C-alpha cells in the first residue's frame, strides 16, 4: 500500500517534469503553480495514507503528526508563493501580448 502511494506521487512528479520540459512557450510561473498543487496533493495523499496505517495499528505516533503538519505548512506556503509569483507576472504577460 505504502509503495503504491509513493509510486503514484513519483509518477505525478515525473509527468509534471515531462510537461515542464516540453513546453516551448513562456510559462509565467504556471509551472510553479502546478508544482505547488502537486506538492499539496502529494502531502494530502501522504497524510491520509499515514493516518490510515496508524489507525489500523491502533497507535497514533506524535512524531508522525508533527511531520505531517510541518509538511502541510510547507506545501501551503509553497503554493501561496507560487500563486503570488504568477499573479505578479500576469501584468507583464498582458504587456507582452499587446506588443506588435
């Protein structure tokens, strides 16, 4: 079960890497936003998997909760930073699209 979760997360990152490398147009931080959402999804999958495993063992590890919360805060901060960077670049994208 845990291997399947890790495999799913790894395949998601591999697909994202392939998409980012094959894009020829400027992304204007779109790659950062997609990576932020992918990181948040991976954190959610990891958290649910960890909680299911600990629930089945009838023992909640405090260290697991601390790690999951820390990773969640980092994932959310990364997504917010990426969205702000994308929003900051949108006016520049509009300026460039209006050039002859």
